[in-house]
C-alpha cells in the first residue's frame, strides 16, 4: 500500500455501535478524494470492545489502523496528539466517531490542503449555511459565548474562524511540527490555532448532526477544562498579553517611585531634587527586574548570561530615560505652549510614552532574536 498522504485520526471511547457505519462512510468518502490515506482509530481503553471491533474491521478496510492507548492520561486531545505522532501523512485530520461530523465532507477538507488554499482547514458549524441543528437556546448560547471568548486568545490569522472549538479539521503537519501543544480537555483546535505555525485558515460549513448511537462524553468538567485552557493561552507572553504585563509592571513602578520618595522625605536625606531622581531610578530597576522575570521571561531565558543581562539593563534604562524626556517635552509643548489641561496632558503623555517605551524595549532590549529562531514561513 502506498504511504498515506492524508492521516485521519478518529479518537474513540465506547463507540463500537458507530464503527461499522463510520468506516463504511469514511472509506467511501476518502476513496473519492484520490489521495493515499489512512484512518487511525485511537482508542482509550473502551469497555465496549471498540478496539477489538476496529481490528476485526481491518480485514474489510485495509486503510484502517488501530492504536490502543496505553498512557494513563486519558482524554480526547492527548489521543489526537498521540495519533498525529503515529500518523504517516503530511496532512493530518481529526473527526469524531459518532457521525456528528459527516465523513462526506472529508474530500473538501483534503482539497483545501491539496490545492494549497490553506494550512489549516476547519469544518465549521456556524458559517452561513452550517446550521446548528436542534440545539436548545441555552446550549447555543453557551457555545457561542465560548467561541467569542476563544477569539480573545487567537492570533490575527485566526480571527475569522467562526468555530474555533470544532472537533473536525485538518492541517499540514508542519503547522504543529516542534510546537509544544498542551493537550488537555477537548479543545485541541484552539491549541493548534493559538500555538501553531500557519498563515491561512479556511472554513468549510457543515451541519452538526445527531449522534448515531452511544452517548456524549462531554460533561460539566469540560467547561472548567476549557476555561483553564483559555487562561493558559491568555497568559502566554505574546502579543497583547505581553503588553498588558508591561503595563501592570509600569503601574507597580509608580508605586515603587512614590514609596521610595516618601521614605527619603521621611528620613530627610538627599535634597528635593536628588530624592525624586533616586526614586525614579529605583522604579526603573524594579520594573526591569519584573519585566525580566515575567513580561519577557521567555526571551530573557534564551540569553541569560550576566553580560547580556547587564546590556539589557543599560538598554532599558536608556529607553526609559528617553521616554521621560519625551514625557516632559509633551507636557511642555502641549500644556505649557498650547494650553492643554495640565493633568489630562500628563495622563496622555504617560500613555504615549508607555507605548513608545514598550515598542523600543520589545525590539531593542528584549529582542526577538534572543528568543526562538524566527518562525519559518511556510513555503
Ligand atoms: N480516545 C478518546 N479518549 N476519545 C474520546 C474521549 C477520550 O477520553 N472522549 C471522547 N472521545 C471521542 C468520542 O468517542 C467521539 O468520537 C469524540 O471523541 C467526540 O466525543 P463526544 O463525546 O461525542 O463529544 P461531543 O459530541 O459532545 O463534542 C464534540 O463537539 C464539541 C463542540 O461542541 C467534539 O467534536 C468536540 O471536540 C467539540 O469541541
Ligand atoms: Mn459527539
């Protein structure tokens, strides 16, 4: 048999009743796609004989492989990741076993990869024609709310995806090559879209059907798992999350500044001009420390020599000093010259300088080059 180009992962937990119809429809659909393929049933110790039945059915469907998971950590997402690791294909797909995902859609998913339209192709329940079937209002509302929340952690290329929680999708292997996915819970696509390396995403609408037989394994804990996953993704020090951290540290620096100033005044040391200068420097040092340990932890870790740290400290100090000069210039020009309100102008100056400092510090102090090698753009 030729080496598979497309590997479809089907995670199973007690799906024996669905297997015959699933394999019949899936193999027929994939035969129409005209690419060498394999179907990988990844079973998590089903107690209804799913794995054994799948192995029996291999006689009729030679493209089917069965993976019995031995790992103690059960779960849908870890099963998918394990399936991808064992798969032959350069194109990887995932589909549920209960036929809520119509296998007849597979050729279109494969086609989107084949014609190079997309790096990730998602079968979506929400696009114009993909109706949500027979869902009650509450489930629809929860599902839509969860999707909206998910948008906040996704990179710009994925913002158009209407169904980032879909369990039915396909991708090029290089999208996840060397990417550290944290497969917990159900939402493996969310991990892929947040951490993967891709440029183009396409969506194919479909109708989410009813389960053929058996029951859903989605319980109450799934919602909790999901929120934890979102939290983990939101806490990654990238993009807007990093900027938020930077702002928080900046705000803490104001506290440090005022505290030191107060202490110096109380002790009555240093003069009225030297005390604030020392307070400012203390705030800068404190900000540097926290940015090094938190905001830019990932980049600092990659260049942790003392010389490199000292260089970053000098660069940060310089940029902050330049920022202070910019702040004073703004106040002078806008408030003193043009007569803008004094306090409001100061607030504005703080905002401008924060963005300005952040821009310079991300490019010069904690450089990207010091972190992971720049992302390979897909050829
Ligand atoms: N290996 C393995 N291990 N498979 C599992 C496990 C597990 O712990 N839990 C569930 N599965 C399999 C099921 O056998 C089925 O093939 C598929 O994963 C989906 O499980 P369901 O229990 O049918 O999930 P669902 O229909 O409620 O959820 C579907 O829709 C969600 C969106 O609402 C899934 O596609 C989810 O991925 C999707 O997010
Ligand atoms: Mn299901």
